[in-house]
C-alpha cells in the first residue's frame, strides 16, 4: 500500500512541476518561477514524508483552484485549458488528502 502511495505522491509532484514549467513557457513571470520552485520543494518534502505535507499541499491546491475558478469559468472560451488545470489540481488535492495508499505512505 505504501509503495502505491509513493507512486501517487511522485506522480502528483511531477504533475505540479510539469504544470509549473508549462505555465512558465506560456507566460514568463516571477510568480510562475516561484510556483516552479514551490513545486520542486513540495515534491521533495512529500517524498521525504514530512508530516502533514500532503494535507498542506492539498489545501494549497484547493486555494489556488478557488482563487482562479471564477476567471476561468467567465473566460471559458479563451481559458478552457486553465479550467482543466484547476480541475486536475482539485483531483490531486483529493488524492493527497483522502486516498488510503497515500495516507499509508505518510505513516512512518
């Protein structure tokens, strides 16, 4: 179970990094660069099994979704990609918070 949880955590961390790189390519900005750094740090901390980091990252993803969902829905035609990204963030947050294998991975 813990090994499957580790795969989930690694996949979500990798998703966060790829998402950050893509956002950096689509629109270079300091905030996108900071998000890339935060994503790498989050992956390292999650793989190091820092207590409660899965919940911290999950809450962060939900907050990011909530901050941007209004704009993404109102500009759906031009920003459907960002709405999809937000939904993936929400799914990743749910896995980090509720998936039993992920919870088993974080139990030492």
